[in-house]
């Protein structure tokens, strides 16, 4: 029997609550497949007084252990260091980053508190898998609390070029902390290469073998595991009652107009203003398309307590308003901009209805929407995908129409090309895209990561 698995992530999908996405399902499955385990993380609640311990829930073979944050921890660890410093820097937006020693102290404090809480639950032969940028220092703190078993970390967002990472005042402490893990997984080869180069140039790392560096007196394995989705789930959702109902509602309004769709958390990394401008440019350049094509952008607001997100919201409201005012007619609205969320089934139905999917982040770890869009298409009449070359997914999906999201004219051309793509070419490209989405799906991802972690030397 393989060792028991312990997962730590900032947010947890609690039993009973609908699983917010494929990742939550994948991690719960990973735990079940290992014959049980523990999933530890923040409860999502902010309470005045620091609650000492964790609350436990069980579902089948999986135990959930959650801890609350105090308002100060929420502010410093979550909003502050995680989302005002790490998120922008890792997405190449040093201009938006806010460096505050007190935020870092809160980040360290929560990582330490979580580590101490979790260590109490570990048994010597357990395997620990920590997720994402909120918890980069948790491994080091677990080591400090006496844990010396196997421990892996997966970063869901990009790892930037060393010159960008070094802008973080605490880059050395973060890098050293990360190297407490036995395995560090990244989304793409680009990220893996960036982290290796950082360690070689700044921490005197020595290459041990193709995937292992000797650094800070340890051997650390650094490898790429591109996250995927469950493609069958999205194909089924597209045909589900919810999926068909959503497609029918939108289809009634867009009638036989070609539909272009975007679905993104409202985040400045997603390139939403550039995308709207590019769509406006298509209407500028192609008089014949006016009245004939609709762009639906679903953009649920996210991290609204952070300034940069409030500014983005205003910018998008303005831009969509302006383009609509310029081009709309009595019976046609060019952009349907929806700052709200929809159920996964509805999303799948809308993906299928669309002729073109626009996934044009300025920088993105992977981007699951690209894969969901592909999985939801009908094989006989699939839509075309316009994909940013800066999305991690571009490494795996060369059959998409790849674009530079900073180049508005090129994006407008790509949208036009996608709208006019003959059905044979759409089918051919889709066959190649879906083959990849199927091959490196979510089950492949978690198994590959855990197999590599099981195989590290301790
Ligand atoms: C991070 C990394 C990496 C979106 N709107 C709604 C909704 N969504 C769902 C999508 C998709 C998920 O949220 C978004 O995933 P992405 O991968 O596109 O982007 P991030 O949220 O930034 O995720 C990213 C990912 O982690 C996994 O490692 O790929 O690079 O940034 O599943 O469908 N879901 C529902 N309603 C919505 O309105 N239900």
C-alpha cells in the first residue's frame, strides 16, 4: 500500500459544498485513490480571535482539517503578501506590486502556524503535497517543526524570469524555503527553466542530473507537470440540461450571429482590456461583421479588496461601455460583458455554442478555460481557439491560433481568422487539441506528480 497522502492548500473544497472546480475534485480523488488522507487549509473564514486548532470534517476516506484566519492574517498574508506582492510579481507586474515588510511577516507567520498545525497530524511514512504561492514557506516551517518525511510543492502560477523574481525583497528567503521540498513542480518548462536558472545563478546550485539540483545542502528535484482537466466531464456538461438551457437562452438573443466567448476571473493577468480592444478593432476593420458577431465575456469579480482589481473593474466597465456605444444598434449589442459567475454546466453549454474561444492572458500559469473550451466542443462542428502565447497551455496546444496579447492588431486578425476558418480546418485543429487535453488530463497530472514524489530520495 502506498503512503498516506496529506494535501495542504490555501482554500479547501469542504465536504457537502459543491466542488468549485476540477482541481478540487482532482485533489479529493488523489486522496481517495491513496486509500485516504488529509486535506488541510484555510476555512475561508475570518474570525476576530485566533482559533487555536483546526476543525475536522470527514467524507469517505478523506479527512478535512481547516483553520480560520484572523483579520490581521487575512489582510497581511492573503490580501497583502500573497495577492499584492507575489501574484503581481509572478505575473510580471512588478509595477503593481506592493512590498511591505509587515505583510511578509504575516505571510511567514501564517505559513508557520499552518505548518505547526499540520505536523501534529502527520505520521512518519506520510507524503505531504503543498499547493501554490500562498504556502511556499510551509515546507520549511514543517521541517523546522521536525517533519522529515517526503514533501512536494506545486506552483499553479508562473515562475518568472530570475530578474523579475529578484525584485521581491524576500526572494532569497522564498527560494531557500522552496528548496525544503523534495520535489518542486511547475506548470511549464518555461517555469522550470526559470527556477533552475535562478538557483544556479543566485544560490550556487550545482546540477546533479537532468531534474535534480544540489542546493542549500540538499538535493531538490524540479520538474514540469502541466495541469489538465477532466475532458469527459466537460463534454457531458455541454450536453447536460443546464448546458443546453444556457446555450438556448443566449442563442435566442444572438440568433444566428457568430458567437465569440471569453471566461475569466476578473484579473489583470487575463488581458481583458486588450481583448475588448481587439474585438473593437475587428469591428473597425470589418464593416461586414457589424451586426453579425457577438462577443460574450463572463468575468466574475475576484479579490475586490485589492486596489488593482478595483481599477481593472472600472477600466473594463468603461471600455465595454464605449465599444457598445460606438457600435451597438437597435437589435444588436457587440459585447455582452457579464461581471458575474455562472455554473460549470452553463459555461460548458456556452463554450459549445461559441464559434470562437478567446483565451488571451498577458501571463498565466496554465489556463484551464482553454482546455475546458476544447473539451466542450462538438467534434463535427468545433469552435476555434485563439490562445495567448503567454498562457502555460500554449506549450501543449500549438494547434490553437497563437497570439501575442499585447499586439492588438494581431489579435484582431486572429479573431477574424478564427471567425472565418473553414470547417475542415477547425476539425483538423480540434483533433490535435483534444488529443492533448485527453492525454495530459487531470488524473495524469496528479499521478505523475505523486509518482515522482514517491521516487525522490529522502
Ligand atoms: C490558477 C492559475 C492555472 C471561471 N469563471 C467561472 C468559473 N471559472 C472557472 C473556470 C476554470 C477556473 O475557474 C479558472 O481556472 P484558470 O486556470 O483559467 O485560471 P485561475 O483561476 O487564474 O487559476 C492558472 C490554475 O490555477 C490551475 O492550476 O491554470 O494559470 O492562475 O475552471 O471554468 N467557474 C464557474 N463559474 C464562473 O463564472 N463555475
